[in-house]
């Protein structure tokens, strides 16, 4: 099975459905958390970080809508992500829209300038959807961590109810991300990782490289009735049935992974 195609992505969603998972948006998860309740049954939060090639996100959103799945899409301010008509179409399909913020990097670490930029962009994205959750963009080449913005300011003052890296209870939710164009990309990730719990997940065998390995594991844990709750994060730019774009993304990501390894080594 060729990995990181839309065909493979559909198979992943179908495997989750057949395993009895309920699909939640991150907004729905945060609403339950605010009420002090846990979502019933086994659930998966499908999160998409729209870093580049917004058109790919529309394609994954359409597949999800066909299957009755609602997901969360986080858009950056850069033109490759911020495509108004595509954002509108994804929202119209019933998906959550959020702000994929990187204001500290954009403001070169000036925290007051960063919060002003955050306010402006949040207002902008709220013309498409009543944005209630945000998610930091890793910005691996920047020395500024977007979450540092909340050391001085409080996102709750902007009617934001959640940021995955700050409110998720990862003692109860397994985190899987395709960062690095692989499911064990935490090894080459600068910020998109959960180091506190990763060793525990590794010890349980909850690490994968290819999507077919992840699908097989979902089917196995379903049969054994030991499914963990999950947040699965994808970067839709990686997922395509277009052969030329597929190879281009593969080659570009291999280069990025080398750069990330160097950045991690020099930290």
C-alpha cells in the first residue's frame, strides 16, 4: 500500500470507524473538559495543521464529510495556507476552523507585537468560523516557541477554550502525528511532540512508521478491546493521489528532516 495518499487516508478513517471510535473535533473535546466530563466511549480527535497546499486540506475534508467525520483544521496566515475560499468550503462541510498561530516567530520575539498580531489574525479567521480553539505552529527554524505568548497573556481572554499542547490530558490520550512524513516523526520534530509520555507509549508498542502499521494496530486493538483514546494530527500537504506532488513532498520532507535533526543536535 502506497503511503500518504488520499486512498490510504480514507482507509485509515474507515479502520477507525470499524474499530468503533467516535470522532470529535478539538472544540467538542474542550467543551466537555470545561463541563468536567469525559467524552463517552473511545474517541479520536482528528486534527489537521494546514501548513502548505490548502487545496489538499479541502480534499481530506471532503473525504471526511463523505464518511460523516468532523475534524479540526488549523490555518496559518501565510498565503500557502490562508486561502479564504478553501477555508469557507471546509467550514461549510461541518469541520472546525482554528488559528495555527506563530505570532512570536513573526514578531521576532516581541511579545507585545505578537499579541497584537494574534488579535488581528484571530479576528480575521473568525469571519469564516467562530474560532474557539488555537494550535501553535512549530516553526522549527525559529528560535521562538509560539506558546511563550501565554507566559504573559491569557488566550482565555479572547474566548479561546483550548490549545492542544496546553490543555490535552495526554495521560489519557495517545498523540500521533505525521510530522516528518512518518508516524514516528517525534524523532525529528523540534516542537510537535509530547516528550513526557512518549517513552511510555514506546514501551507499550504504540509507535509506528508507516500508515499501514497504524491501521493494522487499530484493527488489532479493536479485536483485543484495548483501544486508547487518541488525537491524530496530519499535515494534509503530505496526502495526495497526484504522483508528481507525492514525489515532490517526499523529497522535500527528506531534506527538512535532515535540517530538523541538525537543529535538534545543536540545541
